[in-house]
C-alpha cells in the first residue's frame, strides 16, 4: 500500500522537466540550425499524391486494345467488354438518380406532414415506437426458451 505524502515532502518550487528513463541525452544531437528551410522539405500527404482522373473514351480503349493484339476475335471481345462496361455504368447512374429522387420525395412528404399534421405525425411515431417495443419484448422473451 502506498504511503501518503507528508507536508514536509511537498514543495512549491517548480522542478525542471526531466527526461524519461528511456530517453538519452546526447551532445552530438542535431540542432535547429541543421533543419533545412521550408522550400527543401517535401511533405507527403494524401492530397499530394492525387492524380486527376480522366475517363478514357471507348474508342481510345478499343484502339489501344486492338493495337496490342492482332487477331479479330480479341478486338470483338474488347468491344463487347466496353459495351458491357458502358451499360453497367448507365445502370449505376440511373440507380443513383432514382435513389436521390426517392429520398427527396420522402423528405418533402415528411416536411409536409410535419407542417400540416404535427399531432398525427407525433402519434404515428409514438405508435411505431410502442409496436417496436412490444415486438422486441416478445423476441427477447422467446429467445431463451
């Protein structure tokens, strides 16, 4: 058990900071004069390694792929791949647009209900919370049988 400090052991004098036991003080350590100026220092950050992305045109890719291969079957496979990639890209864009529209419509509908029928909305939220609580309680009680 640790012994309590006595008043005679406490001192109001500020002690200079001491190095940790694992730190070594050396006289041959570099001084601040040896630090290079700011122009010579390059700091690598996430933003410094960013390369601007430019989507390649389908014709550029098909020309590159056709130039690397000499047979006709490979070029048709490359063209089919490019068409497939473009179709998937279009589907993804359409999905994003429809998801954005759904969120916008839901937000507008919620704002309308909050402005026009606040008590009904509050009742609906309370009823949903009550039903969720009852269902959770039933689930918990049936879980360990």
